[in-house]
C-alpha cells in the first residue's frame, strides 16, 4: 500500500530564500509552484521527490534529517566542500552504507548516503 515511495519531505527553515538558494545552487534542486498556504515557504523538486521548506522555528535537537542517495560519496563530499560547506568525513555504517553529514543555512542536517 505504501511502497510507492516518498512524495515529499518537509523541513522548517528560518530564511526561506536563503535556504532555497542553498538547495537550488548547491544541490541542483529546482523550485516548483507552491499554493498560498498562509505561511512562508517554498517547494523544491529533487528527482521524483519534493522538499518543502516551511518558514517556522527550526528544531534545535539533532536527529531529524533527510538523506540524499549518491553513487560516489567521496565525489559528492568534494563537490559540496568545493562550494564552501563543511561536511563530515564519510563513515561506514556497519557495512550497510557510507554516510556524511552537513547542515543547511537554517541548521537542518542533510545526509549523503552511498549504499554498499
């Protein structure tokens, strides 16, 4: 019933335009139309899924994040670093995947994930 995949991920940001530029310019997402929902935000297309940015306080606790699937984590880390973003070193998660993390301008954590 629910195996057709994720439609969108929604995260809180404190600077909608700054975060939109970050995801569009750094990660290559594209801005898509968003209806007037009575609150600030932006909708972005990332492959077949969407990322919804909601103008609201950003959670201060670690844990919530989303992961982007990559084919070559070392190349992806190098690309993100070349644009001035601090990224953790890739680490092996129990032989399942390699993962590295960075933060968006609002402080939301983003994971790069390469399946092993």
